[in-house]
C-alpha cells in the first residue's frame, strides 16, 4: 500500500504540488475569514465556519479549475454541479469536525478548522481529479 501511495505521488507530483499551493492559499483565506467573523464580529463558531466556507469556495474552485487541473477549456456547467456535490460533502465534514473539536474535545474551533481542512483536502484532491475536473480522452 505504501509503495502504491509513493508511486502515485511521484507520478502526479506536479499536480499535487499545485494542489497543495492552492490548498495553502485557500486555508489562509478560510482561516482569515473565520477569524474575522468569530473574533472580530463575534458570531457563533458554526455561523463563522459557514460564512468563511462560502466565501472561500469561489477562489478554491477557480484556482483548481484554472491552475491545478488546467480544465478551463471544459464546460463550466459540467464542473459546477459536480463541484457543488463535493462541497456539500466537505461542508458536512468540516462542520462535524469543528463541532467535535468544540463540543466533545473542548478545544478551540481553530484546531477543528485545521483538522477539517486536512481531512477535506484528501477528499477534494481525488474528487476533483477523478470526478469534478476529470476529462475523458476519446479513444
């Protein structure tokens, strides 16, 4: 299994590097927005997560569509509904992980935010590569 993962990472290293760069940029946007809503505005952490998530989605989609997966030439409508499905799944995971961090583990929602980002990053890479931005080459 480890050999497969290492071989996969080596084969897709450029795309993985782009995905990580986009992910770090997106994380910075997400955490910044969360901080503004949670600390500066003072809204409940669940609302802050939700608002930050919505704001971050547009940049995440565009950066991955144009930069990571180079799929700008494909139909936007084709990507949009698939991306929305992935977002729904990731949103539920994000909210759940932050809830567990705050309510069960009794730690800062910031730890939950980072943890949920790590989990959803793996989900996102494979869903975007093989579902959202997947382009079948005609045989």
